[in-house]
């Protein structure tokens, strides 16, 4: 029988939250990491790699090196990722592969955000002492998230792009924005029920579908069809950390009991620029990543005991559930944390909280779990399967090379120097704090099949309240491109 020494396992987890005092992101990462490391004291000296998920809050140029200094660790390598909510799960898959290959034995992965403190007048850049030495090496895909055409159309905020994707799903279901918002309230209300019982949730309260979908002074339209209570909560102070090790290292340290096994993982990207996607209401890269992870694990959806589907905005949940063949009301629930709008959306680090929670759940209840993660605008996807026991197949990384090649080849040309008619394929209407319409960007298709991203002429905005333009013919002109509705 082959040795199982190189099986990658999660041996320790930690989470942190601060609701009252002002803190830095490094404070929260340190708290979470200490919580994890205190449960595996004999592994601390053996940590060879310390990976930090990209932190948006001020942390200087070497947050991983600074975290190592605070924790009195001497890893052979410190590193930080590029931007992307896929990063935590990707880092775990990457660590698991390196462990299985014998390249490393113990890896610490940590991340945090302190945007609530920052917005409350908490520690700014001056609250983070400079770290001596060079910047941390950066790992991950650092391509710009949008094209010049999208940028010129004002399409850079996630809320606008995800709302555009959602408009396609609404049109496909035959719902106007108001009807679709009610549907989304029913979809997301169960997430709040999960958050209500999570000790690290930012909003530990259960809400009804109506509380999520009905427009009130406290639940305004952010970007049609999304109301405020459906969107990722960025202004949080939360941190998380995991220790991934070889089973041999865990045994030597006497912490193999309760280890959760990394069964499989996979990654895939969708067409990089959102406006270049043939169908803005689909995510074949997401489907490819989750399918490859499940196939590598040798299990099906019915074999999963728990799931956490990335939930920055409802369309991410809808598309992930569709790709897995899951009903929105699946009795297992689609989240173990409560999701980014209710548990909290700490920048790029949410899925590390999902993994820590999944590990804790599998320790208590056994079985298998799936965590999905994504970055940018349904762009970068990563998935991981975990088990309370070892996989009969050992650790496996799913292969999505063929799918990635096909997805990349499907990209549609985006143009900016064009005038004349186009048909809208995705639209949204953004609202301000006072209820005024601030923008109404669209993605549209020309008669020759090329795509454009365009903003509305200011004069058009008052007439667009609550209105989906999907399927509508618009007239393009100007540089940067603006559109009017003929007639």
C-alpha cells in the first residue's frame, strides 16, 4: 500500500472579528493566525511558506513578511496574492499540490480586511509601521480587470457589472427588475438564517425575503435589480487563517487527529473582459472549475454534505447552483457562513472564512464539502473539495486546460469607435443615496456580432428608472461611447 505521508490536510484554522475597537488588517490577520497556530504549537517552527491574501486596507508593501515578524515565524518564503476573491481557495489548492509533490510540508495562509475601521476613522497608513526589507513577492494573475471600453463606460465597480449579469438572468426568466428582485429575496433569505448562527458573522440576524427585496430608506436600489441588502458587505473588520500540512508533518506534531483532508481542487477563468463574453449571463469558467474539482475527487453533488457557493452578488449563487444542478432551496443550504452580504465580505479574503467554517463543520459532522471562490467580475474561479477522511484517490488537481482554451477562443471583439444601432444584451440602472439615477451602463451587440460597452447620455437617465433595456435597440455615438434610445 502506498504511503499517505504526502496527503495534504488542513490541521488548524482561525478567525477574528472586531466590532468595537479600531484595528488594522494586520492586527486581524495576526489574531486569526495566532488562533490557528496555538492549536498546533509543534508545527510553528516548521512553517516554510506564509501566504497572505491581497489586502486592500493599508498594510505596506510586505504584509506577509510583517505578519511573520509579528508571529515570530521564519518561513523560507513570504508572499502576497494579486487582487481576487478566488485567491484563498487558489492558495490552498496550490499549497496542497506543493505538499503532495514534496516541495513543502507546512504552509500558513492568512488574510484580513479592516475597512470598517478605516471608514470609521481608524488607523490609516500611519498605523502600519514600514517593514524592513523588500516587498513581498506577488503571486497570481495581475491582468487589468476591464478593458478601456468598459472603463470609459464607467464599468469598473463590481456592483454595476454583476448587476449587468443579473439583468440577463432576469430577462431569461421573463421577469422585470421588480419581479426579479423579489425572486432574489427568496434566494438569499436562507443565507441570513445561516449567518444568524455564525459567531463571526457581521450581521448575525435572520431576515425575510421581503426585508431583502422591498425598497425602503434603509434598503435602497444600488444597481438594478439589486437592493442594498443583496450586496456584499465590504465595510467589515474580519480575518481568517489556515494551516495546511502534509499528513506526515501533522503526525510528527501529534495533530493529525481531526485533520481535514484536501481531496481536490481546480481553477478556470471566464473570458477576461466582461464585455467580451459571448453571453454575459453565463459562466463556463465557473462550471469548468467546479466540474473538474468534483470529477477529480471522484464524487457527485449528491455526495456532498455541505457547500459554500461564493455569494458576492446573487447571480454568482444562481450560476454556481445551476452549474452543479442544485435547487436554490437545497436542504443542505448553499452556504456555511451566511455569504458575503450577511456574514461579511472582507475584500479578497471571504473564501478563507468559508474554508475555516467548512473545516470546523466537517470536524463536527463528518462527510465532504465543496467551497467555490471567484475573483473580479465572475472572472477567476477556484473550487476545492474537502473531506473528514482521506480520499481514495489522494489529492488531485482538476485539469481545465481544454475548457480554458475553448473559453479564451470564444471572446468577442469589443469596439469603441462606432456609431449607429446596437441591441442591448445586458443593462442596469444605478441609484444614488438620494434615490437619483446616477448611471445606466449597458453591454450591446452590433449587427456584425461585435460588442460595445456604453453609458447613457445624461438626458436619458430620468426615463430609465426601474427599466431593463435587454433586447432594446439603442443608438450609439461619441467618444467615449454614449447611447440614446431612438424615438
